[in-house]
């Protein structure tokens, strides 16, 4: 029996075996209607009894263990992200990647807009008077003819990108993905329905953005 981490098992199931998620299967009328975890146990045990997935298609079926893994992903509880996270788990596994937690991301102050001309590209500026009470009125001066003219005070609007909120959202998503893998692995170990794979306790780093995790 092969020993695989839950992350490696997911990559094997979705990338190597090309298994897919079937949400409809998790709502079989004979299954317990109260929640995804009970439904998933029923589905996995049913597959274990059959030894295979019944299908009339002419293509080669994924390995039984791969289908059981995909069933558990489809049954992910709402507390761990539900169907939306299940799809993300599957898609990331297919390409062998983890969620983008925005490594080395820091909010940077940059021009809000850029413009170009024949001399090159530069930051766009605006009239400071448009800022209202916090802006600057046009500055008076006399031109060469002695006429008083008012020159607008120009300033460069800036933004901070990526925002701290964007970075925090990306890292919350990573943590929810991590929690989803924890749940999937725990249920697969609990049911014991995998015939050729033993899911180990190994997990991806919980906080890869922290220095102590690197």
C-alpha cells in the first residue's frame, strides 16, 4: 500500500487519474439528507462494496481510489468552503499547484494612471483644485505681458497596490484550502475505503508567509 500525503493523493486522483467531481452523486435519495459528511461516508462505502463505479461510457475509468477521493472532495462541508472550495481543490490538484498566497507581496504606492506621448510614458497628473477643501487653488502669476494668470497646481493621484485587504483575502483563501485538505484527509482515513493508498498526516505549510515556516 502506497503512503501519500493528502496533497499528493489529490494530485494523483485529479491530474494522473483524471478523476472529476460529481456533486449529484452526493445527493443520492437513499443517503442521509442532513449533511455532506454523512453523504460522503455512504457514497464511499457504496463504492467500496461495488468495487468500481458503474458507468456506460466507453472511456477508461479512473482508479477506484481516485474516484473515492473525488467523492470526498465533492462532499466537502460548508464550514470548509463547500462546493466552491471543492472545485478549487480539484482545479489546483489538476495542475499540481497551491493557492496563490501572494508571496513577498507588499502594498506599493504607484501612480493611479499612466499616459504616454512621443517623449515616453509618465504618471498622469490632475488639477489639485478638484480635491476641494483639501486641494490647492490655482496659483496666480504675471505673464510676460504683465497680465495676472492662474496656473493650476498639478498633482499625481496615487493608489496602493496590492492593498492589504487583497493580500489578507489571498491568505485567508489559502488557510481555507489548507483546512479543506485537512478535512478530506481525515475523512478518508476514517472511512478506510482506499484500497491501495494510505493517507498520511503530512500537510502543506500552514502559514508559508511566516519566516518560521520557510
